[in-house]
């Protein structure tokens, strides 16, 4: 299993797990089944519409056919945008698209990935060629197959297992279930009569607090107490304060103080 490290603004390295190849493959297969089911339904609907139209409406028939192709071709883009970096297949396999800093990918990054999705293009062309019985699509199939092979080689050979679209967009696939995202919420519930211990925490930014939350999650999962000490030391230096607690409690208290002061 591959890993990559992100250097935070506190000069603390956080570790992320690259999605394994078999998870990527199974996720693609699940999404492929969804697209095939859609194509079967759309094909039946298209046949019913075409039957009721005359030969003079040939242009309109093909226009309708192309419109029916749009949902299948846009499926990965729409789902990744609306499901925070996941398609149905990716969600079931527990993997997710993020940027190279471990944060959420942007709209432009999703679009670039989608424009260079050779595997989906190949699958759609195969289905369309079968349904339309178009031999002329064989050349396009050959080109998309070459791109697909190139993508597979890139995933296997590159350090971060990136395909062409990921390299161009600056994104990668990671294990979402073991992941600690720099963009995850920092919300912590506090009591109404809660009294902040370190009001200086408001000198930190939202991103800084996200990092502290990420570090705490990493500590909880890996029992890495040295990471807690290093982070607490960096924060202490940045805020110029003297902690009244151990490293972990200090960081947890900072989160509570930040939430309480921000919402009151």
C-alpha cells in the first residue's frame, strides 16, 4: 500500500494512504455496471421513440440519441462534484479523490480529470459501437484503448499511482476510510458556561485548526504521542503561550476554545 506525506503550515508531516489498484478497479467496474444499466434503459427508450418517427426525422433521431448519451458521459463528473470526490463505485470501495495536498479537489480539477477519462471513454465507445453496430467506431476504440493502457501503466509506475487525468489535474485517489482530510470539520461541542483557557487561539486560521484536528485524529489512530508533542510545541511557539495541559489535552482544549469563541 502506497503512502504520501503532506507538510502542514506547522511543518508537521501527515501521512495519507494511496488507494490500492484493486479498489480502483472494482470501483470502476461498479460504475461501469451502472452506466451499462443506464444504456440498456436508454436504448429501449430510444428505440421506442425512433419507431414512432419517420425516416425524414433522421437528424432529430440522432440528436435524441446524443442527448441520451450525455448522462452516461457526465455521470463521473456530476457524482464526483456532488459526492465530494466520489462516484457510487468509489464510495462503496472506500476511496476518494483529493488534491495533492490532501484537501478537497476543486471544480476545475474534477473537470480536467473528467476530460481525460480514457477508461470511461473506452467503455462508452464499446457500448455505443455494440448498440449502434457501427464499424467506423473501431478507430476511435483503438485510440481510446491506447489511452487506457497508458493510464494503467501510469497508475502502476508513478509514485502516487496517478493516471494521466490525475497528473494533469493535480489530484490522486486515497483511502477515504482511513483518511484524515485537511478540510474536515473542526466543530467541537462545548457547554454554554464553558470558559476558554487559551483565548490566544483566535490568532490561528481555520486551516490551522483543521490541521490540529487532523493531527489529533492521526494521534488517536496511531498512538503517535511524539506527533502530539511536536505539534503542541509548534502551536505554543506560534501563540507564545505556556500550556497548562499535556500535549493532547492542550490541542483538544485549543479546538474547544476556538469553537466556543467563534460561536459566541
